[in-house]
C-alpha cells in the first residue's frame, strides 16, 4: 500500500505540534492600528509592520476611495497586456525620483519582486551569495534559479570574501536584507556594494523594513549610508509595510528595469496590482514627503524611548536601532506561552519561531510605529517586565 496524503500530513502535524511550532491565525475585527480589536478585545498592537501608522491614515484612505471611484476595483490584466494604468506609471516615476534611481518597476508584492531575479538574471554558472538571515523570498529566488546559491554568515564581509575566492563563477549576484526582518539589525551595505563592484556583480538590497523608515525622509537604507540604487545596485522596496498600502518595486538603472519587463516571470505572468492601490500608495508617498521627516522622527523617538524604558527595567533586547526590537527567548514553547500571557494582559506581540528564525532562537518581535504613544510603550514595557522575567 502506498502512503496516503492524509496519514502523512497528520503525522507531520503531530511533529509540528510536539515541537511547539503549530501556526494559527488570529482574526482582527478592526483596521490595522496601534490598538486593534482581536476576538472582541481591544489590545495594544506591537506586531504590525505599519511603522508610520499609514495603513489607516485618513488622507491615504480618502485617496484610495477616490481611486476606486475612478479606476474600479480590479486591474483586469497583467501589466504587459492591458493592466498597466496611469496610477501605476505615476507611482513608478515618483518612487524612482524619491529613491534617486533612473527607473522603478512595480510588482504585486515583495515576495514576487524578489522571485523576479531568478528568471530575469540568474543562469547556470552564476553565483548567488546571500546573508544567512535573508528573508525567505530571497532564499526562494535562489532555490528557483539554476545559479549556485551560497549563504554567508550573518553580515560577515570576510566570509563573503572567502567565498568569492573559493568558488568559480560566471557572474555574481549578492542579495541581502538591508534591515533584517526578524533581528532589526542592518547589513554592511557599503562593504557589500564595494565587494560586488570589484567582482562586476549586482547587489540586490531588500529594503522591505528600511524604505520609509531610514534615510532622509524615509528614502531607505541605501540613502542612510550615502548610496542609492543605480550602477551595480538594485533596490527592492515594499509598499505594504511603512507605506501602509500594498505592493513592491525594484529600482535601479533603466537597462535592468527593461530587462525585468522582458524576462521576470513573476512580473509577466500575473495580474497587475489594482490601480486604486497604486493611487493610494502614491498618496502615501507624497504624504510622507510632505511631513518632511516628522514621521521618521517620532518613530526614532519611540525607538529610543522603548530602549531606555526596557533598560531601566532590566529587559534585555537584541542589538537594534530600528523599529524591530526583538527579545530573544530561545525555546519555542516558552515564546508561545509568553506571547499568550501578554495577550491576556492586552498586548498583541506574536512569538516568532523556527523556521522563520533559526532553531533555538524563538523570540518576541516588538515592532514600533510612529503612531504609538509613550504611554502605550510604557504599558508594553510594564507588561513585558511582569511576564518575561516570570517563570514561564
Ligand atoms: C515582508 C518582506 C518581503 C515580502 O514583501 P511582501 O510585499 O510582504 O510580499 C520581502 N523581504 C523582506 C525582508 C520582508 O520583510
């Protein structure tokens, strides 16, 4: 008798549950905000990537409403057939100008933008180097491609150098998260750009968590170290996190953007983002620029406040200066238990467990927003200090 799918999957579920790694969703019954309704209870939200509080911003919502009136709901087709509308086009131009690139290309989301590199750039004989802690979508792009995928130790430039001298390859691509999504620390972008350049390679910087947050007015991680997309640097940014909307882009020199339009399967073979969403993103982008850095400033103040209050209560944080402030717990079951206790006390702070993070490094990932108030942060720190030190 062949094994049945049902038996096999039931067995796998058993293992997942025994390891304390079962995943379940909780359903919100309110808009994304610093406080949300979860199973009928109002809770403080420290789990969202809505770093600038724009997901429920009245100006952005109004733009989305108007755009639905004008453009309808669906885009109806892929960009190359007849789904590319003027809000998409204007958004691409606005993003390119904002980040200082020649061109930008919109994708449905960041996952698909990252996957684009496998079909558009990588061939047999090429080498793709990636940071060990890169986002799953970058890793998947490498696995989908025929290039040789190698992962270097987290942020370790000397490991990159060693790999470059030990492996034969045609062309090099190096891909890194700019701000690591589950750690909050920042990649050595200048060093990586230099090493890539020396080897005639391309550097793909995934700035899902830096775009809108770091750099002048939120221009991103590259901007924060005096670089920009162009030359041998491509920047991927997302619109579903700090910009409170949905979608993603790759920005860089025109030749690479044109090539993505020719060859990126995750661009070509999919329905375009709804034009109303592109219009909402465009408003979100201009709103951020009009605020002239005020949103990023209040976010930085919240980060500094959270770190100071945590230190004062003896709460140990991972090293990070970004809105992502994880508390390492190690054991998955413990992380899950602490997260449940926090929820009982009115704080939504989800545990992040393997395989999202390496084995034995389960954590609480505090995500701060400019929309949090100091008193909300005080409540978080109080509840954390009760629950994290406790014998759970
Ligand atoms: C969220 C995220 C993505 C995926 O972006 P989506 O638009 O949510 O698909 C890619 N890379 C990193 C580092 C991310 O955190």
